């Protein structure tokens, strides 16, 4: 009966070209659209799996503007059964602010799952700060989580091999993609998700902020590419190059 | 004093990104009037490790010893780093932007009640102290004020080139066995196993990697690419979209969330070169891109390129290699 809270963030889809807002304070999502990070999709999947395996519950949480309900509905459509929405502009919240806001909700949950790092701000610390807010242990950057009784068993890749942690609940665990395949929402899942009432809350305190001066785009690197040719006709030039580099197996 | 957490390889050497972090600390020291740079290592510091760190200008090598550090725990490592910091009075605490480095520095910052900046590339001022760091997976940069002391951050991989100092440091070894709170040992590694053999290992060590992206078209689109891989005696690496679509297994993925490769030659075929992928292949010595789009980032960043559909170009290359072999 594990009560799982999984935390997600609405972020600009950065798989194509990244554009900044005019004030340089945020990534502009008007053209690219919005998503949640792959780490968080895997965290949602693990939350649903743990809830199913233990007869427990999976609640999804986000801190974001009104449009972030889109990401909450996505998580509800794949099996989360409740949602909490702290309605605020996530760009004005630093990692310590976000950790404090999650802590205000997390006290009732046995296991809190988060992505290892947000796809936009890349702070690598919200889960760890949350653990200190709650006075709970934290495992960072794992790809698999199961609950055995009152213990969470977390596994992931370390520098020297596959590592295992066994930690008593309640605990915080941050997830990296790669261990589980996030499921696709079914049509009944989407219908069900629309009917779930989202618990909307105001932030518990004024944010300190992210200490951001501004965002910049990295300068484009000068291109020195040598074009060997076009289409199949380039094959002799390619093989000449492979021979010249000495990489052709004999 | 600037304190650098140095991570070591299984053979006990300072890993390259940690040597980069020490190099970064030295440039920060030079701007700050020459404050000393110290290193902290966990477990054991061999004479060779100490000699390397001294050649990088390190004054003191602080070694964290004791049972509390026998298995990894982010909280225990952070408490050890803060114990060293308290005894040595450092104003800056940094690590390499590795998974361990980011984790331990986040613990350090949370415990010290200060901010932490992940994946810093450079600094642009000391008062106020402003760092520039990678965000959005490296697609954008953020200038961030770090006004707290200690200033805690991690240095992004390859932000600077690791280079020994003109004047070596004394490399004096100082051993610490700080008491670690039981609560900091609750979340620690209880077992570590060798990864499954022959998964990403051959990819990471291959001299030639043939890359495949969305341009492969489907899970059936890899036959020619696999033949080329065999003809050049290399490994197949793929972009994230290929593993996300289930066309190839995750252990073949190259990129920020896959393997990082540094082959003599990387041949990305039908890979546009999103920053997430580039993060995994940017250290290849030569890149030969095969792509229909001459403006694709992978083409403009490559050493060599062929403009064309991989399903036409790759079979022609395979045919040419076979023809020359039978002729030779």
C-alpha cells in the first residue's frame, strides 16, 4: 500500500532549435511546444508500477502555470490516480523554492519520485533539497525502483557497474531514463484522466528565485566540413578516406 | 581556498573531468589573487594520484578515510567534504559535472544552505561572482549569480582542457576520518555488480562507430549500416529517437543519456545532430556525416560529409569496399 508522489515539470520541447524569450529569462515554447522530460516520463511509469504492485496510489504533482494541467493529464492518462497542481510561474522559482513547495505536499506520501534533473533549468538538486526539507534519505539517479515491504530497492548505473540501494520508506528517489519504457495512454485512460479533479493550490511561500541573470544561446561553431560528394557517387572518395585514416578492417 | 572533489577511476587515477575541474579551479584562483587549490579524494590516495594532483598545482590532498566512505553515499561524501571545508576554510567547493559530482555538490549545498550551479563553463566576474552554465541539455547557457559562500558548483565536462600547472603544488597529504551521522549512511550503495558484458563496452572502446538516426526509417533499415559496421570492424551507435522508437536497444545509444564515445572515426548516418546527441560524440577525432540535409548541425560540425540518403550512400560504400578487397 505504498503512497507514491511523482513530481513532473512542464518544459519547452528542446529536441529542435531552442529560441529564447525577448527578455532572455526563459526558453520560448510558442513554436516548439511543451512536454515533460524523459526522466520524468520514466518516473511516472515507475510510480504507476509501484502503486500497482503494492495496491497503493500514485499521485502526480507539478508546479507550473495553468497550462501545466496538460502534463498532469498526461500522467493521469497513464495510471496516476490523483493530481496536485501548485499554480505558479515555474521560471520564478529556484530549486530550493521548488523543493520547499513539494515538501509541503509530500509529507503524506511514503515514496517521492522525481526526475534526476529538469530538462530546462538542469539544476540537478531539487530531489536532494527535498530530502533535506523532509528529513528523509534520498537515492539519486537510478533507473529502476521496486518496493519490498517497507523498503525501496533502487538500481542504477554507477561509475563501476550496476549499483543497488535498499532504503527504508519514507524516502525520496530521483530517476534517470533508460530503465523502464513509459507506457502510451489508452483512449479509456485519457477519458478517465479528464474526469479526475485536480487539487489546485497556491504556493506556500514567496519564492527566492533562481539567481538567473539571463539566458544566452551558445555561439554557432564555425563549419570546416569537407564535402566528399553527393549520393552514391561519393563512395570511392569515402573509401579513399577510410583507407587514408587506416580504419578499414582487413 | 578552493576545494575540488576529485573522483578516481577503479585503478585509482584522477578521472579526466576531475583534472579539468582542478584546472578550472586554478584559473579561478589566478583571478582571485592566488588562493590555494586543495583536492579532496574519498577512500585511498596512491602516490601516483598525489603526484598527478601536485603536478596540477594542488597544495593539499585531503583524503577521507574510514568505514563511512567504503561504499558510496551522497550524504556521507558531502558530510566529509564539509568536514574538510570546515578545517581548511574554503570559500569555493567544486566538483566535475559527473553524476557523482552533481549529486555530492547538491548535498553539500543543501546542507550548507547555499545555492549550487550545475555544469558551469566559465565565470565572468568575482564580485558579484557570476558563472555561465549549461542549461536545456547544453542548447542554452545561463548566467547565474553565486553570491553565497561557500560558492558551490560543478564544472561541465570539457569546459576547459585538463592541463598541469606551470608551478606544481606541494601535494601534501592530509588524512581525515570525520564522524559521519548514521542518517547519512541510510542511502548508500549496498551492492555493485559488473555490468552485463558486451553491451555498451564495445561501443565506448570502438575505433570506428557507425551511427544511425531517424534516417534509418524503420527497424528493418539497419542491414546496410550493420554491414558497413562489420566492414570497418566497428560498432553501431544510434541516436535517442532510434531507441525511443524501439528500433535498436538502449545500450547502443550515443548521447547525453547514452554512451559518450571518442572513436578515431564516427560515421553518423541520417542523424541531424541534436545537442543531446552531439554531447555523446563531440570528442570523436574525425566525423564523416552522411545526411540528405547539407545544413544539418551534424553536417556543419563534421570533418567530412556526404550529402545524400544513407540508403543509397551506405550500400555504395559497402560495394566499393568489397570491390577493392576482391581486386586487391
